[in-house]
C-alpha cells in the first residue's frame, strides 16, 4: 500500500519552509518602515548611507527572503525539481542569512570593516550553496520549460550578484584593493534589480499568469528568449563597463525597452484572462506592471533631465513593481498552501482558500499598498509626507505578518482538532 | 509531439468550461453555471480515464515502472475528483462564496497538475514511446467514453 500523503507531499516542501521565508521578509519590511522615521527623505539620495541601508533592507531583507519562499515552493511545480531535506536546507539558509543582512545593515551605518567581513561570510555562506544546489538541479532537468530556463538565468544573476557584492564588501572590509569598485557597484545594482529581481518575476510570471488567471500563453519568442537576452545584456554591459562605464547609458535604454515590452505584454495578457473575477491579486499585478513601466520611463529620461526627482521616481516605482508582485503572489500562495497541505493530509475540515485569507482582506491590503506608494511619491515633492509613507510601510508589512500568523494558526488548529480521513482503511 | 498536442488541447478545453461555470456562478446564473460545470466535470473525468486506462499503462509498460510520475498524477486526479464533488455540493446549495473559493483552489490545483503533465509527463511519453505505440494509444484514447 503506497502512502498517498507521501506521494503528494514529496513534491511540495513542508508549509513551514515557505511560511518562514515570507515571515522573515515581512519582518524586514516592518524594519524598513521604522528606518524611514530615522532617515526620512535621505533615503532618496542614492549616494547616502540612508539610501544604501534602506535599499538593502528592501532588496535583501524583504525581496530575497520572499523570493526564496517562492523558489522553494515553485521549483517542484514549475521545474519538477524536488529539493531533498528542504527543512534542513531552509534552516541552513535562513539563520545565517538573517544574521548576514543585519550585519550588513550595521556595517553600512557603523563603517566597521570587520562587520563587512562578517556580513560577507554569513551571506556568502548562506546564499551561494543553496543557489548552486538549485542551479545544479535545474541544469540536470531533461525537459526545460520557459519558466525553468528563466529561473536558471535568474539564479545565475543571483550568483553573479553575490560575487559582485562580495567584491564590494571585501573592499570595504579592507581585504581587497577594490580598483574596480565604482564599476562593480554599477553592475551590482543592475544585476540586483534587472537580473535577479526582474528576471525571477518574469520567469515565474510565464507560468503563474497563465496558471492563476487562465490567459493565453506568452509568445514563444518572448518566453524562450527574453530572460537569456536580459542576462546576456547585463553580462556584456558589466564586462565592457569595467573599461567604458558609459556603456550603461546605452544598456539602460535597452533594458528599459525590454522590460517595458514585457510589462505591456503581461498587462495585455491580463485583459485576455478567461476567468471572470478580478480579485486583488490581479490589481496587484496591474499596479506592479504599470509601476515597472513608469520606473523604466523615468530611468530612460534621467540622463536627459537635470532633475533628481525623476531618478528618485524611478527607484520608487521599481520598488512598487517588485513589492506589488510579491503581494500578488503572497495572496495566492498562502491560502492555497494552507488548504493544499491540510487537504493532502486527509483533513475533512481543511479550510477553504477564502477562509484562510478572504479576498476582501487582500483588497484592503491593496488600498494600503497603493496609499503607501502615493505617499512615497508625494514625499519627493513635499518631504513631511515621508512620515506617512513610513507609517504606511509598517502597516502594510504588519498586515502581511498577521496574515502569515493567522494562516499558520489555522493550519495548526486544523491539525490538532480537525477530523481526518483515515488512509489505513483504504 | 502528438501526445502532448492532443492532451494539452484537452486541458485548455476543460479550462474554458471551468471559466464559463465560474463566470456564471459569479453573476448568479446558476442554471448556466450547472450546465458549464457538468460539461467541465465530464470532460475532466473523461480525460483522466484516457490517461489512467491508456496513456499511463503504455508509459509504464515502456519504462517498466508503475511508480514515479504516473503514480503522482493518479493521486492528483483523486484530489481533483474530491474537489469536483465539493464544487457540485456548493453549486447545488447555490453557495456563491463557497463555490468561488473552491474554484480558486481547483484552478491552482488543476493548473499545477496540468503543468507537470504538459512539461514533463507528456513530453516524456512523446520521447520514450515508439511511434506506432503513440499512434495506437492516441486512437484508443479518442475512443474512451465515460
């Protein structure tokens, strides 16, 4: 008699693996909100310590945590990659990672060389092995989908991104001479935003837009070649940029064109969805993709306009792009996984998705998130609004934290009190 | 790629019927919802039968393994059947919130199942089955009735 539960759960990692990364991501989000009260509009000055700290709280603390949740969950579904002992792997990643992010944030603010060394050690040791394991699994796949290929490019970007970061922290720690520091910094920034974050979102979207909303598939030309084109563009620009830094002016225009094309195409796909309901997650996607368009437009305009505001808008809208998509995925993944795991374990009383997180709850978060973005934009022109933006950032991520705790409690409660279908009687 | 093409087309057909039923239920047209849901469940169950009675045995005979991917797919079919039963219950009692909530679970469950089949299992079938077996399996699948 085969174990029916085992068969299904073999494929999906335990729910705690995904929830824990969402949880740490949300807590870093709250930290980002708190930091705003200290740094205020200094976060808009790209060269300031405030901006560097705030950006890394969002990109490393929030985005990377949550993207690991997505990778652990999506790799088995999208790419048929089943990671062995996922809980153990998640532990090995998460604790040193969280300690590494905190060390790095402290290092920026205290300018202490040994803290940069510690951050390099912790982040390198936690991120590189798991990225290599995931890459190895993906490379061994006999059949590739556009998503699995895309994830491969995103993970390659992550590895390059980490090495570039290690060069920089190594320099700041005094271990390296850092002759190419400025050039590497530019490449690190581009690989982080356009390589890792955008590429992973793009790759996952090739599957989930079709899967969640039942839309026509992406054109093969786009799904097959866009991720690789973006990655090659970044690699070539980095190599040339070592000697001719001005190359990034051209590269940014090309990146903006490619990413805007992707955003427009995905927005069109969402208008072609066969499913009738437009829930909050669809609006999160629309908001995210529109933000990407505004961000790319601002980025292209920046060199032509003698105005720092436009550059700041490009940052704000890129953050809005990434976070909106994160929330869109979050409100599908958390309710589905809670139901799916309990249902697979044979609980009759497994709560339905709407009972885990009701669509109205997601919609309320959409309004909070929208208000957060609006206040951030307003604060560029009217600085005191930054306090409202900070407050709303805290509210937004506290909302998210609460949803994870609520789902987890419901999961545990069902396991403790729920009526279970006895597989032994089959 | 004849297996992939034929089976993927069936998946899309089921998606369309499912979306029709969901749309009708959302707008409170229960008669239409019932009609579309019935078409969806019949098509889906017939598709499962084609796989379980023809395609999977052919694949298992060729690869010499009845464990592994086909076993996982069979288990997921059972999960989908369970949800079809629950959806039918919600439809009968015209419980819109429950129906739409179950639709959400069904859609994700079904789509991730379809993805595994389309990207892995069907592709493997097309690769490992000899051309004549593919042809004959396809013909047999076309004749399957509920």
